[in-house]
């Protein structure tokens, strides 16, 4: 199993950061997601299910992403999701945003990737922890860059 938990401060209002985690913006923060279509439930809500197509190099994966929890409060935003990839990995992660003093937001990204069978477990053990960590950091930096970008008038 691979686990991660990273945190950073973003110099942008919580609502601007949160807007990046809404269904209509998901491809901005996850550019390898080619499609993100609602197939069950209500968009941006607990129990929503989305069909996603994700491309990595020449390999394309299709899976259903389920929103396990969705909280949209004034000072705290939270979204937890899970999906199974290729019958080999169970991925579960969450994004937590907390309003800080001024116009800043604390962004926490935590999750785990668990092998579902012997092959999946072996692949995770053989994978580079450094590369996995870099993927998390790159994702968080993409969110930060997009959120801190000044809106055009």
C-alpha cells in the first residue's frame, strides 16, 4: 500500500481554491483525465458517481469514481473519493481546504493506493516511492498555481 499526506498554504480565498475541485473544473487540476461524466447521483455531492477516462502515455484507463463525502462549509471544504483501477488497485483520497487568516487557504491532500491482488501489491512494492511522492507534489503545485493566478477581468 502506498500512502501520502501533504499540506501547503495557498495564497487565494478558499472559494477560489474550492472551485477547482468542482466537477466542471476537474480536468484543469487533473489534465490526464480526458472525460469526467456524471453517471449516478447529483454532481458535486456525496454518493455521486462519475465515469472517468484517464490516459498515461499510450495506456488508457476507464473507471468509476465515487464521491464518499462532500462538505461545503464557509471555513472548511472537503471531498473524499474512491475508485478501482484495472481490478488491481483501490485508490482512495481526499482534499481538505481550510480558511486561514486573510485570503489564504490551507490545502491538505491525503490518500492511499492499495493493491487488490498479488499483482497489484507487487507493482506497488516495485514502484518508486520518490516518483509517487513527486506526483503528489506536482498535483498540489498545479492546484496552487491555478488558484493563485489572478482572475482576468
